[in-house]
């Protein structure tokens, strides 16, 4: 157990005027209150509050926050009371401890209705005093560091809650180091195989190239010294979860990522940032499209930096971030910098964003939007926390701030709901673009509207802002409510019959009440619009039938919904859509429909034939590995490699239906493997398992026209005309 003297000495390093008596009294009081209590590891319980206090002292926080960390569990877990804490340590500390206690008691992974209400309470507590969430984040980080001592099911619950709520919240508060660690600790629990595969690739890379970080760091230092620029240079490997997320977002293999290493140049002033940028670009070739200037357009959490990617030593792509020391402090500690002390005084960092601004706007918007349901509220909160901003311009020059990945439809809804609903087209920088185009920083957007236009169902998966999603869902419910209710009745009947139950009005009313919905029609409308699934309905009414051993046999097969009576559909060979991917149908002559993924390039051919477009969806249900997908694999030309790859695919319960070598070299082979999988998640698991093999260089999903020998053996029966 860390002695109080050591904690006080650490606080004194940044706050010589600290109230030693206050911290010492809190330490002794907390130790006394928790006496006889132990953690799952067997350690005295008070070791936990001390570690939280040390974590917060490393952020140079004020005495009240440090004392709150030491006492954050006394009201909840001991005989101590709010009144006694206030009497001993003051009202400010008592209010902070009480706030942390209330957050600890919130269930953030419960059913949507309760979870939404509890997240509202979390945000309101933060809006009163952000130090409450700083203590709670420190509490969660230490608990995640020691999570191995919990029961497996408790580990899963805490890790999921951390990944969904606390990690993105830390990121939104600008505490990037904490977000990275929380995500990686959760990743270790939720997907240990994927994390280990990333670690193995890092180890293989180090064995092949030695540790390149010191080498590249010295290269950058030499360049700056030659340009007579004083700066600190540091380098590091990205966290496994950060690498994994990039692989999923870009659908690329480990070896294709350009930012598995990150290097920072920390300068004395802003002018030296651009001088350093010029020196780096003069020495190495800049990678096109990889430059970001967050100095002129800071992120909403106060982050400022210049990012560039260059082809460095031995052609390796390297990401370099450049910022001043004050900018770096905000980038690392975020909102904590707003409360930090130096030499006994609050430090005024000019780049710190007032945390109350974001919280006030967020809670005000939610209070006004009474019609927003629980699911939409949670979705909106998570989008607000995860968003990385882009800035676009209206034709008049007004700036519209949007999250990364936003589309012209998001842009239209950001201006006004009426403009979003009537949107029919868009021009970006003077060129006409599809409505699903992802906007980039600095672009000028002109939205075209038409009277009588209504939001399209396919927009739901195109837009990313909570405002747009909420408005589109509301409009679609109003327009298609009767049809959704009819379809929902059929889906409810099928789902309940599969578990030997009957779909009655009483059962549906009971389910709607349990889910916090207005009535059974609201439940049926959500079923019909694919906002919830038949398995969700069964789990609410008969949770005992949804045990792990029955989930796979009780749910209906995944099918395509949205077809007209008598129509049949088949996947496009150009994009090989899988369950879990958003799909669009193109009606053909006769009664056939060919469906494509939302981002299939082939859809551009039908941009002027919107009457043939059909909004289709996969139902959520049990699927067998019968859906075709093609992966391109580059592997070493060594004995036994191909056999291992085939074994790895089989171990993931996928089938190899065809295999074709496309290139043979003395050292490497390239081949196309057509596999049969359940859905897009199953495909990602297969690709991860294959890429983890040390003799596999790259694994990529292959879309587009296949050669005759690789064509699917499934009957076609219809062609697009």
C-alpha cells in the first residue's frame, strides 16, 4: 500500500502549496472506513482509492479532486455519510464524493430504457462538476487494470461498458492516453484472440526489422538539428486495439497500415511546427491525402496538431504529429488540463476547451427533443463522444461542423430538418456527387432540394449524425407505419413459433411494456422496420429460451425483406454482399432483384434510374456458412503454409469452395480463395485468423468481377438489364 507521505510528495511536485493536512486526514479516514474490506485480489480495499488518487495526481489535479479520489467509495461501501464527509472535509468534497457514488450505482449496460436514463444522469452529473467524471474515469481505469480478479461474466460486462461508455467519454474529454488504455484493456477481455494476433504481428515485425522506433526517432532528430529547430522527438507503437480498429475501418491487413507507429515532434512555438513540417517533407516524400492541419481547424475537444505521413526509412510509412508543449498537454490530458496546477496555481492553458460548453449544448439538445426514444438517445450520445470533426462550407461561406464520415445528407440536416428531408442531390466543390459521398475538411457543399421529396430508407445507414438519423426514422415511421406493422406481425409470429409460442396481443403488449415502448403497434413497427429483431422479442418474453445452447437453433434463417410478393433476389457478383452489410436492390426485367452493398461501385450505373432501386434488409437470424466471399492472400512460398491456411479457415467453421493462384514468385505466392461464411463478422474472424500466421503477408477482401473459374456455383436465374 502506497504510504500517504509518498502521495503527498508527488502532489507537492506540481503544487507546493498543497493542503498536506487535508490529504493526510482523508487518507487516514478512508483507511479507517475501509478497514476489514478486501478486493477480489485479496488486497486491502483501500489500496484501490489510493491508486486512483495517484492516477489523478499524475494529471496535476487540485487537492479537492485528490481527496475525493481517496474517499470516493466511503459513502457507498462504509458506514460513512454525506453529512459526516461534509463536516470533516467540506461541502465541495462531499458533493464530489456523492456525485461519484451516484455514478457508480448507475447501470450503464442495462436495457435501453434504463440505460438511456442512466446515461442522462451521468451527463447531468458531469455538467455540474467535471471533476466527478475525472475521478470516475480514474476509478474505472484502475478497476480495468485489475479486472483479471473478477468473475469472467463480470469481466465481460465491465469491459463492454468501458468500451461503449467510458473509453469514448475519455476521448471526448480529450484524455487520449486514458481512452487508448481503457480500449486496449477492454479489447483484451472482449476479443483476446484478435489482440494476441496483433501482438504476434508486432513481434514478427520487430524480429524482421529490429526495433525501428529508435532508428526513426534519431532520423527525425537529425533532420531537425540540421534545420536548427529545437524540439523533443518521441515515438511509440500504436495500441493493439487502435491497430485493430484501423484494420476493420479500412478493410486492410496489418502490413498495409501506414500508422502502426506514431512519432511526435514537440516544439517551443507554433512557428517551429511549420518549419519542422517543411524540414520533414524536404527530407522524405509525403504520402498524398494523409496531411491534416488541426491548428487552423482544431477538434471540438481542443486537440491541436499537424499530422503528416511520409515514406521514411526503408520506405516504411510513418505518421508524424507536430505540436507545441501546451498543445501536447491538452492532447494528452484534455479536460484535466483545465483543472491542473503548476507551482501551486491553476495553469491557464490557452488551448484548453471549456468542458461545460459541450456538456451544456448536449444536455440542452436532449432536453428539447422529448420525442427522441431511448435507442436514438444512446446512439446520439455515442456519436457525440466518438466524433472526429470535419468542417465544410455552405455556398455563402458559413461553416458547418460535422463528424468524420458525414455525407451531404448529414450536411443538409445540419442546416435544417426541412432541407434534409427534401434533399435530392448535392454538389461538392462544384461537382455533382452521390449523396453517400463522405465529406472532407474544407469542402464547399451545395444541397439541391425538390418539393415532395421524402427521406429514403437507405439514408439511415448512409448518414452518421444523430440529428439526421432521428429525423429520418421519424419521417419513415410516419410514412410507412402501417406497412411496418403488417410486416412486424408476420416477423413476430415466425419468431415466436420457432420457440413454440404464440404471438398474441397480450404477449406483444407485455413485450412493449417491458421495453418501454408506447404500445404493441410501436413494437410491431420497429420489428417491421428492422430496428429490432425477432430474437430481441423472444429474449424479452422468454429469456430462458435464449440460452447459449439454444440461440443458434431457435432463430429463423436470415432472409431478405423488402421484396414485393413473388419477387426473388440474388447477390451481385460484383460486391458479394453478406448478412450484416447494408444492401440495395436493383429490380430487373421479370421478377428478379439483384442486391448490392450500399457502397458498391456498380450502383453508380443506376444513379439516374431511381425507380429500379429497392431498399432491402437482411433479417437478423441464424445463418449457415453458405454466403460467398473472396479473399486475396499473399503468403510465403514455403512448405506447409498452404495447408496451415486451409486448416485456419476450417477451424473458423468456414468452407473453402474454390482456390486459384494468381501469381507465383520464388519467395511469395498470391492466391484468391473463395470461402463460404455466415456473415460479415464471420468473414472478419476468418481473415484475422489467417493473417495471424507468421508466413502470411497480407489478407484482403476482394470485391469486383471474378474470373470464370472463381464464379459462384449458386444458380443465377436472372441478369441485370
